[in-house]
C-alpha cells in the first residue's frame, strides 16, 4: 500500500474545485449542466491587459524573472496598495506568486509550526484550513452566527486566543457568505488584536466587488497591526484574470523573505508574461471594473429574490460583496427523494446536480453544513434557468 506524507494524506481536495470538476465532466458527457459552483467571473480579461501580454511576448520577455516578481511588478503592487488601500509598502515587503493561493500557502508555511494555532472565523473559504494544517499548525475555527451577519464578534475572538495562538485569517468581502466588515466591526476587532503579537492576515481578493461603498482595510483603520500583518490579494476576480495565475502578499520584510525562500524551492517565479499583464492591470485604465461591478450588483438582486422563493431556502443576510450567496437549507435536512436522503449541504448539492443538473457547493467544508454556496458569476439567463430547475427539484423532496 502506498504510504503518503501524513499531512498530504489528511488533505481533502478543494470542495469548490471538485464540484466544478464534476460539473465539467457531466458537460463533457453531453449533459446540460449549469454551474454555480466556481468562483470565476464570466467576463473576459480586458483588452488592454491582453495587449500588454502580447507586447511582452513580442519583446521576448519569456525568461526567468526574480523569484518574487520583477521590480516593475512590485512597484505596480506598491502603487496599487497605496492607491486603493492607503497602505505603504516597499518592494522588499512584497512577493508575487502564481495566484493568491500560492502566496497564502507560502506565507502560512513560513510563519507557523507544530503546536501553533491559527484562528479561522467560519464560514470560511475551504483552503484556509488546509493551508494551516499543511504548515503543521492547527486551524482553530471560531463560528460566526447568521444572526451576526456571519461576522466575527470581538468577544468570541478574545475567548479564542490562547497562549498557542499565533495567527488569524480574516476575509472581507467573504467567500462564501458575501459579508463585508464595516469600519465599526473592524475597529472592534482591531482593539482585541492590537495588544497581541498574532500574525493578522487579511485576504482582500474580493475588495473591489462591494455593493455599498468600499471595503475598508483593517490595517488602515489600525496602522499598528501592519507591523505584524500580511495583506493577500489577487488579480483573478477584480480583472477577470483567473487563468493567468497571479497574486501577491505584502508584509514585514522578514516574513516576505521567508516566503520567498520557500517559493524559490517549490515553484520559482510567477509566469513572466502574466507579470507584464499584471503591471498593466494594476497601473493602466481601471474603467473595466465599474461595468463588471454593476453586472454583479444586478445579479446579486436577482439571486436574493430567486433564492428566497425556493421552499426550504433561507437567506436572511443579503450578500454585501463578492459574488456568492450562502443560503441556509436546514429546513430541507431529513427530506428524501427515493432512496436519497438530504442530511447536509453536501448531500443537497449532490441531489441538485443529479436531479436538476445545477452545480452548487455544499457548506460542509466551509464550516457550515446546513448551508450551500452558489456563485452568481454567470449570466442572468443562466441564473434564472438554474433557479427554475432547483425549484422543480426541491418540489420532489418528501419529508
């Protein structure tokens, strides 16, 4: 029997990618599946970004670059962080990676060790816990109630901190809930964290997809956290560049240098052509962001209205950012269709894929097994058809 590394053996495949992969397999088999599983904008990368990649290719920029990204890219990231977040970083405090996921995995592996705890407020993106476990540290889940808008409450955070706690991962706007922390919530959290030495990690991937103003930054609200804080971000969602694979981290020089040493061994530099495209995305015209945001805003209203019409689906909190809804489906648990019983979000998602040919992601791996996540990064036509199918399928369930 094959013996694997114990940490690798314990890691499950990403639930979101697994759900999308199954939908893709069914499509290849000729089944008309509507996927609401993937967190991938359905827009094309803006033309001026693609032209920058073409120019880089024509100029022969096809060689290795410095491991953490070119000087030009780091300066573009520095400009972005100042312009969008009012945060000052030097190039030596920035690393570019093959997607935000790699930046997070490398920084987490560099910062934490056996015996450490890292707080993860749940519901949370499925990969946070896996990354922490792979570092040897222990994810410490702190449930955030639906009544709180799925936001971390300061007293819950205070109670969760122990002598073993060395870090916390925050994500606003949130995947999977769409929750956005406002200035008051961030100020209250900062009061708890500022007197600790915890590494405060801020995943800002959806920062530009906010439906009421802007998402404030924790480190701008409380600058003292920046000395033991890490910013993570990506170009995937903001600029519809998911397949280009480019993300970055910014933080204290020693932490970033450690992540860079790891990256030098596990991958090397991010794609050279993608880096050129990323510079244009970050420093060039930002006009394409507004129409994408408006489309998501319209879909958000459509999704809220349609989800609330489905018997057994509850959505008390309107998503304020990102492009996900995270309805509570607890009223459907225990129902059956033939020999299939709905016991949690995962089994409901499997039922809907089989019976409605609509792909969702069960809430189990997000830390909320009585929920499902659906993405509205697809057209209104697809959304309406998907919800029609879901309503018909749910009507078949019997108590």
